């Protein structure tokens, strides 16, 4: 292998998960193609290859050899000639790389590619394929240099150079900086390393590739937890010794996803901590990915696993509602009562609810004090009334009807139908502040506008689905047939898959017969499910390929609802108050 300046790829960049070789194939039954290149040096740019040597082996037996000089189309640096003995005259009659690639790609088909310092060789080969229009087959790649670092200690070999390893394993062919000799030496080194892998319980090609990478001792010790899991969509649960759920996840292929936790690709510190405590993995197969996502949300909400940091727990949801009484005010609450009729939410945090409340206070004259007001007794006014920021219902300066028309009605309209009054008031305030060059204050109002619109759009979108008693929907499955979902009041009540070539209606009938019973009732737009569950369902329903099969009532949103302000919401969330000052959707 020629030295020189080059860009070193990482092993992750080789896409070792690809290729047609089953990772569970035993090492003794695996076909390896051991390759070595000589180059002009430099970085992989589609050229520069001067020689290719490759040896195909399986079970210790040589199956074939490919060796050729390659005309790189550029002069060879003198130091390369001194190192390898390859001269310019030797390469003039040699074929260019674009003529060699078809034979080489056929030679490596359905085999594991092996090289010493594989990122270098694979980088040149991939660049050559890309430059000359050949598809790189993404074979599984095993790096003998990386494997030697994992298998051999410093006491055994001072370094992991090919020459050092060849001397240690007493290879039949010594490396000479010529491609075929170096490839043959690498074959013997590979066999010597494989003989050492048995002591590490590495028996398959997939295990060998992962073992060569930077896998922690915990990952190696616990990788048996992935054994026997189904290659199907569903939910997986890592459990501790006391059966306590540690982490819940979902995947379209449970077995493959769980195995990834025991590879070098998993670098999250909290996952390493979780794996140390895990004793088993439980799999829950699902009909399709939507059901898996919903079950994941429900399990996280039920068990609050300590390592699901991204989880949104239902008990943390808050609402912004109007209180009762003659002069209602806004209040942030954890739940809704049967008498609550004007509300907005759910919000993911108290801070988000308070930001929306501040937006309404900027737009309409809702009182902000927390006093219990009476129609018969006057309460002293606060500073907001003196500043003209409150109509002072505490001193009866405004009648309940006037207060309802000016303050309460716009809030109700914004949450259930049309937020135009609130939006216009906030846009006017942003425009005034921007004109006065008070940009920081305008930005604050812009964030409040975004909070109001975000919550209103979300609530009206959820409410449109949760008021429907039942929706049956179908989506084409990846392998043919249909993914089926039965949704009742925004909750997934049943799921299944109709096989290819079979009409889905009988399957829908069977799902309906065994589906979860969901009764109407509750308060808010998500009475029978969490907001996250209904949003996942909505995303699935709104895909272009999803078909609505049956519905018990019309699925609709207000014509003049919050949804028509989506573009304004995107601009408000993107920043730039001056861009909003002239918006009038």
C-alpha cells in the first residue's frame, strides 16, 4: 500500500451494514475477498490506482485471484517507484481503472471485503466507481488493522502494520508493497486473527465486524440480549433485574434495532448506563409502525422509564382556560373540569401556556389580577388599570356584557373558530413597536403571537378528529396489502394488516369486532387519548397515500379557523418582526 497524503475515512463511512452477506453467517462459511491497492498517493478522487490485487477465500481455501496493473493516467511520483518498484513504463500498456472495475466488482460480489486499513482502499475504490458511473455494491467490510488492535496486545506486537503482523503470524507470503503479495499476506493475517476470535465468542461475520469497532465491554457482554427478537415492527423494552422498564423504543425491525445498541454506532452515555443495568429485552410485535408508535407512547406514559428523556408524559400537560364568574380571567391548570367551556391547549409546559396567555393579554382586555370579583362589591384597581392595560372590572368600570364582548368572546373565537381579532391586534402591536424601532419588544410580542397560533392550530386540528366516533383508514403496506387502523375519538382502537391480493374490508370487520371500546366524553380536544397519540394518528391519516375507508361523521375544520394562519405561524416562529408588520391573512 503506497503512503502519501490522503483523506482517512471512518469505518462508519463504509456503510458496513449494507451488502448481501448475512451477518449471522459463520466465519468458516463466509466468502472473503482480501484486497490491496497500490496508488500514486494523494486523496481518493477517482484515479490514482496503479495496481489491484485481490484473493477470494472461504474456509481457509483459496477460490480465486485477481491481479492487474492499472494505468492511472498521471505520472508516478519517484518515491512511489522506489517504494513499490512500479515504473511509468510498466503502466503505459496497463488498462485504465474504468476497464478494470467491471471485473473487480464481479469478483467481490456476494463476499465480505477485507483490507488492511480498509478505509484507504475502500475510499479509492468508491471514488473510482463514482467517477466512472459504476454502482458501489456496499459490501460488508472487515478491516484487519482494526481487528488486530482488538485481538492483539502491545506485548504481542509493537504495532499493527502489515509487515509486523505478517512476521507475527509467519505468513507464507511476505508483504512487498505490491498489491497481490500484500493481499496474500493479508489473507494469512486474517486467518490468524480469526483463530483468535473464538476466545472472544466471536463466531459470525457480523460479530467480527462489530468486534473490530470500538465496542465497550458492556456491549459485548450484553449483546446476547438481542438474540431471538423478531424482525418485525413493534416496541422493545429494556428491563432491569427487578423487571422494571428502563427504556422503551420502537422500530420497524425490532431485532435489527436492538442489535444496534450493542455496536460502536451507539455512543450515547446514558444508553451505556442503561445497558449496564439491563438484564433482558422484551418485544411487543405490532401490525405496523403506527401501532408501534402508539404503544410506545402508552408504555412510556404508564411506566415513565428513566432513560426516555425525550418522553412527553400526559401529567405534565397544562391548559389555559377562562375561569368562571362575571369577569373571567385566564388560568393555567393541569386538567379541565366538566364546567370548563373556554380553554386552549394542551401545552407541553407551563411556560408555553403563560406565553400564550401574555399574547391574549396584549390583544384583548382580559383582567390579569387573581382577585375573586363580585358584581356587588368593588375591589381597588391595580396599576394595570391606571396604565390603561385593564378595563378595571374590579371597580365596575365595565359591565359584564361589555367585558364579555371585548375580552371573553375573542378568546372563545380564537380557540374554537376564528382567531382573526387576536391576530390583528397582535400584528398591529408588532407594527407599532417596529415603527418606533423598539425591535426587542416587537420580538417578544411576535413570540407571543406564535404561541397563540401554535396552540390554536394544534387544538383545532386535534378536535376535528377526536369528535368523530370512528374512522377506518388504510395505507399501502411496504410488502403489499394494506396497513389498517381503526380510530375512535382520536384513539387507536385497533390495527391490522390485510395481506396482498385480499380485499381489506373483511380484515377491517375483524379488527372492529376485537377493537378497544372507546366511550365518548371527557373534556378538551383529546378526551380519550394523549395529544401525542392523536397527533401521531393525524400524521398517518394525512399522508397522501392513506385512504379513508369509513367514517361515522364528517371530518372537518372551521373554514375561518386557525389553520389558515399556518403561513403566518411559520414566519412568526422563524423570526423577523418587520416581516409580520404588514401581514393580514
